[in-house]
């Protein structure tokens, strides 16, 4: 539980200027990424990421020892090499695609006649959520929608984004009105975007015998404590399979990226890849519906390591299907979500009458003794 800040820690801000044009803002948030594929950059990133108690639910004193004396001395170099294998000319794929999403969603909204301020924040790394919120406040935003790029809700992803936003709000003397998007795992536009992506891949590369849907894993205790991530992943998988017309023997949900000795959600993707090959599946397609943007976990763990595991177990053809990234259907989904979640807020261009009302309001405030 986060306690309210003492009054002495509430941040002083510029005085309110009467008659200012106040705007609606949208904060897109993704997980984050290191600044470079180097061991020092990975150490900074992993320390911030793995220090989050929402991500690692181990007693703080025990985890501090494990993290600082073991993990941060061994893992950064290995992770840096993996990042280097998928790094793009423009930078980290996750950040590159997130920035493209921001630009294209804003263009889509503008094409619909809507005027919103938008910014991108990363839960870990840069640009930070705090800097993105400060940028939006500087642009006159007094109504804020937070849209995490996580279709399925989990305490270790969506909730920790909200934690960071709420912490920042608690430090403001005059915080904006706030709305949050919890999940969209079963939104028709999301399922349609996924289906179009799979069908496009099939049209270009042919269709495999089986479709594996790999979601990021979480410890099993998260499910037992009430996290509904597991259920939402399975619902996404079922709806996507139905949209694609797949029979029950043509698809499966699995969970990847297991870390540590504890039991995580099963079946594990790595074991499932071997099992499918042993069952005689020769041509396999793999998609990662829970990742909105391609990143290390999709481009290296699934597209590279997963392929090696499947082929080594006897499979013959392995095809990774890219994430939604900045595909048109994905952009329209995000734009639709923003329109839906900002309903009732002033998102259109200011009319002449509204401009006149602002001026009258300012004149009244000044006549009552306001300094500005």
C-alpha cells in the first residue's frame, strides 16, 4: 500500500492560468528496454525491472542478496548478447515499434477529427512514465487516459504501471483527472487484428499444421492469489482460434520466459515445442498474442531459441508470426480504445463559442483578483 506523501513532499507547480486551453492526454505505456545492447545498460535496466516488488514477490531482504550479488553480476552480459542479436538500426525493437504506434495512432485520431495530446512512457527505462506525464502537463493536459500496451491484465505488468502513475499523481499539487484501461484481451478489434496478422502470414508463407499461441508466463502463485492473467490468456487464445476456424487439435496456449526454480503457469512453451515435434508435427506456426510489440522475448526467445528447440526435437519447418507492432489493424484498435475510453471528455477541436467562453472566464477571474 502506498501512503500519501507528506505535504512537504508535494511538488510545487506553476500557478494555474485562468482561461488556458485544457487538453485531454493519452499516455501509452510499454514495459521498457535497455538504452543499448551492452552489459552496463542491461545492468541498469535489470536492476530497475527486477527491483519491482510486483515483478518479484520474494521477501525483500532475501531478494536483495540474490539480485545484487548474483543476478546483476552474471546476467547483464548474457542478456546484452541476446539484445545485440535483435537490435534494429533505430534502436531496441520494443521502443521503435512503440514510437511508431504513438505516431500512427495520433495520426489516426487526427484523421477522425480528434485532438488529443499523446506521449509514450516505459515502466522501466526511458522515456520514463514520470517524464511523459510531465511532458503532457506542460502541454496543458488536465484529463489523462493511461493505456498500457498489455492486452491481458496482470499485477506484474498492468498493475505496476498504475502504481507508477499513481505515485506520480500523489506528488502533484494539482493532478489531472485520470482514467485507466485495465485490459482488452477479448476486444473484437484486438481479436480481429490478431486474426488478420496470422492470415496475412499464412497467405505469404503458407500454413502450418498447428498454431501455438505463446504468452509470457508468470509464477503459478500469482494465479492462486487471484491474478486473472491466466484466464484472460486462455480466452484470447480461444477467441483467436474461433476467428481463424481452427479445430481443438490445431492449436494450443503455452507460457514462456520462465525464470527461477518456482513453478510457473503451464504448459511451458519450451517443453510444448518438443512435445509437438515428438507427436509428429512437422510444420509449426507460433504467435505471441500477449506481446503488442516485438521484443527480446519474441524475436530471440521464440523466433530463434524456439526454432532451435523444435527442429532439434524432430520438427522440420518452424515459422514465427510477428507481433501486431504497427500494422494498420493494430493502430485502429488502439485508436478505437482511446475513443471509447475518453467518451465524454472534450477531444474535438475547440469551437468559437468555447474559445469565447474561455476568455469570459478569464476576465471574470481577473476581475475577482486573480493574478493570472
